[in-house]
């Protein structure tokens, strides 16, 4: 016996599609904080590695005592400074904040989520921006080093 495809009711297809997208939206809302926090953890790891590599490059670059002016000194230190700002911003994504919440109120839970996610996302974007600015200044520092 072969199974024939049953004709489907158009309304059930629409209902199933709506159900799918509601579930997707529900999962997105549930996982948004965890996704932002995971990205912040990855940024912290990447920035920490960059800082460590840059610090070792400077110490092995034998620059000690050769930089006597403020501008070249700031040029070499600026990537570390901007990456420090990036680490602080990424850490603020993970920093716990106390909230008063009535667990019996769905409106209070919604307001909590609507307050928390944009704040975490803002700190994540700031962290990424500081990291990119640090990379730009790394290129400037490399250019200054190679042209001396």
C-alpha cells in the first residue's frame, strides 16, 4: 500500500506557520540575554589575548628608554588603553544588577526584560567599538614603530 499525500487545509497551514513564528519569537526573547552574554565572554577572551600579545610584542620590541616624548608613548599605549575600555564594557554586560520583581506579574517581567536587554546590548556594542578603535591604534603604533 502506498500512502498518498493528504490535501491540507489552507487554514491549518496558516495556523501552523503562525505557531512556528510565535515559538521562534518566544525562543528569541528567552535566549537574547544568554546570547549577548556569550558574545561578551568571547570578546573578553579575544581582547585579553590581544592585550597579552601586544604587551609581549612591546616588551620584546626593545623600546624601553627609546621613547622619550609623550606622543610616541601615547601611541604605543593607546591600544592597551582602548582595549581596557573594551574589557570594562564587556564586563558590564556580565555584571549582575539587582532588580525587584514580582514573579506573579507578567508585566513586571516584561519591563525587566525590556530594561535589561538594551542595557546589555549597549555595553556589548561599546565593547566592540572600543576593541575596533584599539585595533586602529594598534595599526598606528605599528606604523610608528616600523617608520622609526
